[in-house]
C-alpha cells in the first residue's frame, strides 16, 4: 500500500493554488476558523474515497495526489478534475489514475455511466452511499482501494464527511459511529480469537504426534536431569486448566506424576538402578516436557495475535480515570467503575466515546500502511488526552500516515515541525 507524498490543488476557493509536501508519519493543518484546513483534508479524503457528492460541493477545480509505495518503489498518482456544467446542477468529475510512474493514466468519467449520473441526480445521499458500497469491487473505487487504505473521520465522526440529514445532532452522530465501530471491533476481535483457537488446535495435534516421536535413552536422561520439576508441574497444571482437562482430579494426578519423576530421577546414576516403572515415568516426563515447551510457544503466538487488542485496552486504561476498560466475553468494550458498576460504551462520557472512536478506528487498520484523516480529533478530549493522542495513535498503528485539521497546540505536541499553516499557504 501507499502513503501520500504530495498534493496539488488548483482552483481552491476559486483561484488559489496549493502545493503540499507531506510527511510520511504525522501531518497537521492549522489555522483560524474559515482558513480552509477542513476543506483541504476533505478534498483529499473525498478524492481518495471517490465520494462524488462531497467532491461536487467542495471548492476546487483539480487535485493531484502523488503517493509512494511503503517498502517499495511504485509511485502511483491520482488526478481528479471537476468541470462545472451549466446544463445540470452537478459538475462533471473525471478521474485519472495510474499505479506506477511509468504507466499511462487510465481515465474514469462518472458521467460516462448513465446509471451513476441518474443516481447522483435522483437518489438521496443515504441510498447513494449504499449503492456505491455495492459497487466497491468495480470501477474507480476498486482501483483506488488497490492503491491506498484510507480512514476518514469527519467532525461528525461519521466515516466520511457525508453527513446525513437523518442524524439529528452531533451527539447522536457520535453514538451512531460508536455503534458502527463497536460492531466492527467485535468482528475483528472474533477474527483474533479464531486465530488463537487455530493455534490451540495445532498444539493439541502436536500432543498426539509427540506420542509417536522416538526418544533415545541418553536424550531422555539428559533432559530429565536438567529441567525444573516445580516449573514443569506448574506449567502442566496451567495447560490442564486452560484446556479444561480432568477437573480437580487432574491436579492430584499431576502431583503424583511429579513425585514419581523426582524419585526416579534421584535413582539416576545411583547404585540401586532403575526398574521398568522408573523408565516409563522418565519417558512420560520427557514427553510432558515437550508438551510444556510447545505450550510456551503457543502462549507467545497467542500474545502476538492478541497484541493489537491488548494495546488498545492498555492505552485506554492509561487515559481513563476511575474506570477500567476491558473486552467482555462477547467481544464488546465495557468499563467497570471504582464502585464496581459495569458500563457499556454507550454509558461513557462524550470524551471517552470520542477517544474510543479515534483509537478504535486506528486499531481496525490492523497495523497496516494506512492514510488516517481526521478533522479536529481534539473534540471533547481533556487536555491531557490531547497531548498524548498522536503518540497513542502511533502505538495502536505505527504504520499509519496521520493527517489532521486541528485548533489544538496540545494535539500537535512534539510534532511542531509537521504543521501546515493555512493562513500562510493561501496568501
């Protein structure tokens, strides 16, 4: 996937031109209200998302987006041209896309498709969005999605700047986005849980196959002499509990097994020698040790699989006060207050909801190269949260290219060199 290197916008607010060289990690557009910072990021986001209703209404003539492949050499570029049409209330919008600098542009004109022209004129925005999602694997959208992953949080916290008239207030739009995000996170957490289940199934298969593995006498004796019996017993008890094997009786059997192992091991090299039962006990301990080794490998794999989920919970708990965040058994985010009261995310404060939306959206990027565009991410956030916001976003997805319009110097924090001042850019 790719990140943005440079954006050129002509006809911005009528006759202005902008040329912006982006940073690969974090970018801030700053300026007073009305300076155009939100308009710029909305033009970029709408161009990358083929959001035609938004492109229709935004003040520009052309935008050219130059990108570069993360870890590669490809240099894709996207051009969008908008020409006002006196015969209709909608502009003619043309895309020119190439995935390599050496390629020729492939042109897509929205008005070449009568059905899409009809849709733009006759179907309300909400149904239009639904229609476009059905066409996600075709045409312009499919080409754009092969070039860049994009997340776009508007000031209303919808996934784009298209704001439905059905949403009655800013608060309800946040709750709507929270509901959508909660569903998406639940699906993602289920995917992670499924991967863990696959690893456990593989571990269980390895237990069966280990029974058929041949062991030499010297290998068994050498290993049995070296391992820590108490640690082995502790690990084996944990395995039985996690896999729900044997119940309470398993613990006494494990105790008995390791008592016999200790007695047999004490005989090694002694005058008394080993009888058949001792040999069987030592071979079994060798096999159980291999099980423990594989279990430890499983735990490492499990921790790696669940790391994104754990990172989100850790970051949220480092910020929230008087509440503990966790993921419940149905893969939903919940909180417990100091008094022990359980809260769903719908019962959280406005700022807490905002934080979950912003960080949760980053988590859904699955640690992949991503262009993350957000308008005023500081909304409803405490100053302390604003100061750590970008740092925490980068913890959740280190590979994201973050692009924000902001009023907050606290959000900018240590990235003071990564700002674009709109007032100086449009003079």
